[in-house]
C-alpha cells in the first residue's frame, strides 16, 4: 500500500507546489511509482508539469470527487495524466472551488478524497497531495486521508509564526478523523544562507517546534532557477540538474525514503 503525504501550509508562496513536484519526481527517479494529486483550485501543480490550461481539462480531481459525492463509480486510471519524468498526475483546476462550497452539505464530507485515494492506493508507492493555501474543506479532506504531512515553510518570520494554526488543525484532524496522521516534517524553503536573518529564523523554528516535530536537515535554497521551472513544465532535475536546488531536493528525497524503510 502506498504512503500518502499531504504537502500543506495555509500560507501561499512557501514552495508547496515546487516541493510536491520535485519530491515526487525525485522518488520516481529512484524507481518508485508516484501519483501527484493537485488539490489546489489554482491548478499550479498541473500547470507547472506542463498542462498549461488546467481549466480546459475534462476530467480532474473535482470531477472524480463529484462522482463519488453522487454515489457514482470512479475508475482507478480515470483522468490520470502521465508526465514524461515518470510520475502520474491527477490534475486540479478552478472547479475545486465550487466543489469546496458544495461539500459543506455532503454526508461524510471530510472523507470524499479518502474514498478516491482508496481506489488508486495499491497502484503506487507514494501519493503526494499538493494542498490549497487554506484550511478549507478540500485541505481537511487531504489531511483526513494522509499518512503524514510535509510542511514547507518560507524562511521568514510571519510564515513561521503561522505554523501554530496549522499544527492545531492537524491535531484536531488527528483526534477526530485520522488517528494515524503524523507530521512528516517541516521543510525550510527559499533560504538565503548568506544572511543572518535566515539563520535566526532557522534557530527560532528549531526552538519552537524542534522538540515536537521533525525539522528536515535539508533546506531548499532560494534560487531564480527554481522559480523558472513552473514555466518549463519540467522538474528542477531537468531544468538545472547540477544546481543547488536539485541537490537539495535530491537530499530531501533521501530523507523521505529513509522514513519509508
């Protein structure tokens, strides 16, 4: 059975999508079967993997979850796209916004995504879910079906402060919906290691959360090359294979794999 990791943070712009894509492709490069699920209405993961018009796709996560809400059957491979770098993708788009609103009135509304994941889980070693930058119903669905949560945090004061709310929500989901839920770890992103500020933030994070939550040894450096990949439709391994960001995601992949041993 595949391991399900939700990549979540209610703050936007912290590197969730970049991390989901590059970690997923990093795992695939090591021979793992990987499904990426784009659970963000902005469709950023879908667009960054080269499907530049997510809103024009016929079958997306919203369509499949809509089927399950209406007691329909979802086929295991339905709507899944295959990326040239060896990962599969269940795309997301703006329709997820409408679905989020309609979920409010649905029975077992927190576990619709879990029903979908149960259908595809045995085909994959890892399923990574790119969550919306909010703690709305779709994100709660992702947390309710995940084995663990990877939290990317930008190396800045406010994003680190905002973690308290997320960790509270994770605790609530663990108590009420998903007793097996763990925090995979906190990943510092966009780190400018030349500055004292980044070092101070890193120390603050370790002091505040290090005793309760694992903080990944690897940090993702700030890089123009990493910002360019979303327009290229490929991973950092293709775009800048010898760069520091590719090396950092490679090391992160090793850390995540070591957990699964």
